[in-house]
C-alpha cells in the first residue's frame, strides 16, 4: 500500500466518523462507499504534510454546504499552524454550533490524530517516579521496608509480596509474581542494598525502583510468560541474594526460567548494555527494541564488577544486564559520597525504564523455552551432571 492510498483510506475513515456528526456532509463518494470499514489500528503513521493534503482532498471529495474559500483556508490554516506549534496541546475546542462544517471536520481530525496527552493506565507518572527514587534510605533494613511499600503503591497486594530470607543473614529478597498464560518464567531484577558510603541512589536504588515501576506498568498486561519481579538483597556482599534464590530453586523450576533481565546502577549519563557479561541474543534483542522504539542504548563492556545476572547465567539461564553510567565516571560515583541524588538524571531514568519495559514485552514473545542439555549416563549419578558447555567462568 502506497502512502497516497493510505492517506485516501484515512480520509474515508474521517468522513465516515464525521458523517453523522457534521450535518452538512451530503454524501460519501462512490469509490469510498465500496471500501471496507477501517479501524484505528489500520491507520498508518502519517506525517503532518500528508495529513494536511488528506484533509484538503477530502473536503474537495465531499459535497459540503457552500463555505467561502477564505473561511475554509482560515479554518485549516488555524488548525495546522497550531498543530505545528504544539501538537500535544491543541487548545480549547469551540462548541459545535460555532463551527462551520469544514472547521468541524478538522476539529474531529484533531481529536483523532492529536488528542490531549493522557497518562497511560498503569504506567507511573513522572511525579511517582521522582518520589520513589528520591526516598533512597540510608540503611538496608529501611531500604527493604521502602521497596516493599513501593511495590504496594505499584498495585501489589500484601499477599502478592514474598520475602525470602537469605541464608543466615538478616537480609531478604523481595519477590512479586505477575502470572502469565503459561508457567514459563522471565525474571526481572535489581538489588536494593547498598554499601555504607554514599546514599546508594545510583547503586542501586535506581535499579530496584525501576523494576518496581515496571511491575506497575506490566501488572495488568496480558503476557505469555509469568514474570517474576525481584529486589535482591545482599548483592554488595557478593551476589549473595540472587545466588541464594537460584540455588533454592528445584531443577524443574530452573528449567522453566527462559531469561533474566538485570537492572543495576542506572540513570547517570546514558543507557548501556553489558555485552561482555550478557547472552548475545538478549543484547541483540535490546538493540532491536531500542532502534524500533527510538530509545537510546549503547553497548559498553565493563571490567572490574559483577551483578546479579551472573548468578542466573552460572545456572545456565540466559541473562542480560542494563546499566546507566559510562565507564569514564562509574568508578568515581558508585561506592562513594558522589552516589547521591545529584548524580541522578530523570531523562536517562525514563529512557531506561521505557526501554526495559518494551524489552520485557519483546522477550515475552521472542524468547524460546530453553532445551535442557541431555548427558549420556546422567541418571547413573545421584546429582545431575552439569555439562561443561553450560558453565560460565
């Protein structure tokens, strides 16, 4: 379908929508009458000049009641000039009695193509994002309580939140499960604990709150996979929380996890993937999502650190990590007094949040169930063998 044909079809849609509303629309063209009914989902993403041409052609196509050329031009120019200035703020709409048929037509077009911005249901507002990141308690017990409260604010009921004690430590993993159509699992996680120095806003209150915000955004979205949202404890002790979680899963439970996404140290000066610590197909999937949706994302290898995704990879589960600090400044910020709200960037946070949410949606339909490696003679041993090709150094 060419652009010109697409524009004509959209014109037919607008005409049909307006026919019962603008009383002076006399008839639909014979060609238009033979076209199948169109839905909004079938409308292409038209650029403004094409839409302008469309409306002009459609006015010519219909037998509208006589209106002076100047009046028509005034209505159209006023509409398109205003859209060009600010398409997200179309301004007040006059009452229908005050509109001539042409202006009524373009006002209807404005309502369809340039509606007032509406907060997407379920997605946290900017104010909610800021309030949650700005809390960043100073002690790990306080951070545990705060992240649980954020999940409750995001829509999780108390019975939906599980606290998993981490061995003999007085620390816990926070687990919130969003059921899917199947029992195949995707894990999304980020640790909430911090070191003693600094406020731990970047490392990693940014990642822990982002995972909770993703839960809010995806909570009511129908997914094939069951999505497990996690706030890991004791990461700063050496990935203790995530390792404890993985080691306490049965073989059957491990086999149901198809992928894991880890968010750690976000929102300073960019959004980066970690190619030297992630499974390549997930990195490529993130690149494709970023390109398609228009989000910023760069691959950036990093040496000298580790995070919770490695606990899953060591168990043979594909995993990837996103983070938000360039390698030029990361070691200056984390685990220091500079890890505070002054290092935080809301634009980078929102970019990473929206990208990660879109990535999980793509993973839901894009990752395939893992095939468990079969080893000759495995049943002869009391403990399952772990093939060398699933090991990660």
